[in-house]
C-alpha cells in the first residue's frame, strides 16, 4: 500500500478543553506510519483527556514495537487491557479518579489490507471515489434504537440522548469490548 499524504483535523468543538488525542501525535505522522489512533475523552467524565492520551499512546507504542503480534480483534483487546492497567495506575497515583473514560478508533495498515478497531462512537470510514464502502458502527444508544427500528437514522441526528455511548474504555477492572474489521480491498 502506498500512502501519499497524512491529514488530520483536531478541533476542540464546544468543549471547555481538548479531550481528543491522536497517535501519532498531531503533526507527527508520516507516510511511513502504519498505526493511526483517535481517542476522544468522554465528556462529563473527569479527566477524559488523560484517558484519551494514555490509551492511544500505550496502544500505539505497543503496535509499533518489534514484539507486536499479528493484528486481530483479540490482540487489540489484549493491548487495550494492558493500556487500561496504565490508566488505572494514573488514576491511583495522580488521584485523577476512576471515572475517566475514552472512546477508541484505530486504523492499522498492512501491505494489501487494513484493520479497523473501535470502541464507542468514534468512527473510521473506508471511502473510495467519494463513496463510503464501510464505516464502523457506533456503540451508542441512538444506534441501538436505529438498529431495533425504534427510530430512523434521521431521527437519530436530533435525538435528545444522541450523546449516550454504550461502550468506552474506562479506568476500571472490567474487560474491554472492542470490535474489529479487516478491509481486504483497499
């Protein structure tokens, strides 16, 4: 696979502080990189930006190390589990609280295919010639309502509970539920 350029958009939006974190860090990515991660600290939880930074950095470093295993959903869950240990350490050592959480989305590139991994409502898209071929599925309340037929996709856009996520990576001892999808036709 030939990557010709790396772009990022990193805005604070309506938040008081920047709770998103990119791996590689904003402005540091090169066309030789093969791991790209976006974590969005959960608004309303304390120190979401810390959770985003710790999880994206720990998983990114692990995937770029010489010890990395072949990519799979199980391996990603293992890496996030290890990153959660670091998050728990920060929560305890720095008295940051155990309520911090983040969403997670990742693109892992190989020579002829790509792996998308995610938890929460931060999306990864596979787009070709302006057409969306695949997008990750939000782990959110409104997406579950759309899937069950209770509301339409249009209603989901303005639903009063559209900000409720059902899965996130938290500073706790619960196992992480991540999803993964390989794209062979890139």
